[in-house]
């Protein structure tokens, strides 16, 4: 099998020519629509496939099913944006649905799908945890999600501040289903329905928040959040968490389910002191290995340098993000990512560099423990212990 090879079935000649011109290093295999193929003929034929629905839709969907069974990532090209059609494609195993004639979107989707993937069906959860309020956690979370999406990861951004979350405002999104809605319907949601449920930002990042439905926040508890994140892992390559403001039950459950924790700090005494307290608690909870200490709004001239922060907090500084308020606030006010508003800015560069620290690297599973307790349960034990001291 050629690396990055793409199978085209029934794709219009003009579209095929555009794809070949845009991806000259990619190997293409073209097959006519309506042909019958045995599973053994398809296995190893390509990394990804684009299947244009023919007049015989049942034959096309049968091929999608066979390609998916052969381990090939399938994009269906449909004649119209029809919810039933999209849902059928997803149920048959398609990973994406693109409207016929939208060659630019098709090109972007196939570029992503033709890349060798990590373990299928197991996404990575990144938690952005601020040492204190006001250090820019939502800015970092939204732009980290955007960078992951741009890198080829199918990304979901989850705002776990159930009462006063800011993600929707930062991305200029409104409405949509709430976290409580998704939790209550996980048993009925497949990939297609989930995509139809979540809000989608122009960057491609899909967003889940409690939104205006804060009256339903009581339906969201620690156990349901853990189940939600496990469910999202099955459908996204990356899940970024914002809204973690303390060690309350929901936040602890989210941290426990995370693979990486971005501990965010600024060059100010209160933030550094609080970061030290956070690290001490994370150590007691056995989560130190997940931590990456990141300094936001960094300035070289500040008296509190990275060496001082590292020594005080007890962790090396993994990355810094430049202080560029004008670029950030312009992006926030427009509801776009910094990369789209000021792509050449130091902030955009530093967010992309952050992927080198936390992106595409899954936390190694711990050795088989004698008895593994969840972080939530361990925290309850610590609280009980502290209360008796």
C-alpha cells in the first residue's frame, strides 16, 4: 500500500484532476462507480477513499461499508446536504460527508485522512488548568483547539464552566445543545448525530458547552463528565477542556480523564504561588506526570523569569506564550482564532509551538496497578484526611 494513497470511486473527472494537482506526492487509484468488489480486493488498496454517491445509492453505501471494514477511511460525496443522507453515510462507516462541487473541502478532508493515524477510536484529552483566574485559560484553550484542528486532528472543545463559561463568547457562537443534553443522549448518538448536535466554529473545531441551559447544570456531575469524555474519545482525535477553575468534583473528574494538563501561569506573584499549590495537590493525587507548566503573556523584561517560576512552582517551564494583547483582543472581538486574525504574530507562533509540548503525544499508560482509584475518589480521601488533621 502506498503511503498517503487515496481511492476515488465515481469522482467527477474535473474534481479528480484538481485533487491530483493539489497533492502531487499522493498516490491515487480511480475506480468506476457501480463496480462490485470483494473485501480482499479492497484491503490495503489505499489509506483513504472518496466515494461519490451514484444513482444506485444502495450500491454506493454497500461499497462504503466494505471500505470501512477494510480499514480505509471513507469520505462520501453527496449531491445535496440532506440530514438523512449524511446520517446514512455515517452509519455505513463514512468518516466525513462533503457536498459535490466543494472541491476545496474535499481536498482538505482527504489530506487529513490519507495521513497515518494513531490508534483508531481513542482520542487524547487536553485539560487547560489555570493556576488562578484571569491568566488567559480560555484564550489558550480555544486557540490550542484551533491549532490541533489545523494540524489534522478532529477536535472538540468542551467548556466545563457550567454556569458562566466564556468559550461561546470567544468564538461568537450561540445556541446549540448543552452538555447536559449530550450526556442524556449518549446512548443514541452516533458520529453523524453527534456532529449535527455540536456547534461548529469556522475553524472546524466543534464546541460543547452548557450555554444558556445553566438551569440544567445539576444534571452534570463528576461521573457523567467522566462518561462524556470517554464517549468523545471515540469520535474525536483531540478533546480540549476549558472552564476548570478549581478542584471541585467536576473539574477533578475531568482532570482524572485527561492525558495532558496544561497548568497555566502568569509572571505575577499570586499566580506563581497558586501554581505551586496546584502542583503540590497534583503530586499528592499522582497526576504530576500529566503536567506541563506554561507561562502565558510572557515578557522577557519581567522580573519574574522562567527560572524563578520553575524553581518556585517545582516544575520546569515547558513553554511560553507571548504577551500580545492587541492581537488577542481583536481575535476575541471578532470571534476568530489568533491564527486567523494575526497569523504572523508571536502569540500564533507560540500556540503552534505548544503542539510540540502537548500535541499528538498520548500519556503512557501506567503499569498495571494493584488497585487503581480514580482521581475523584483520591481527592475525597485527601479531603477526609485533611479534615481530621
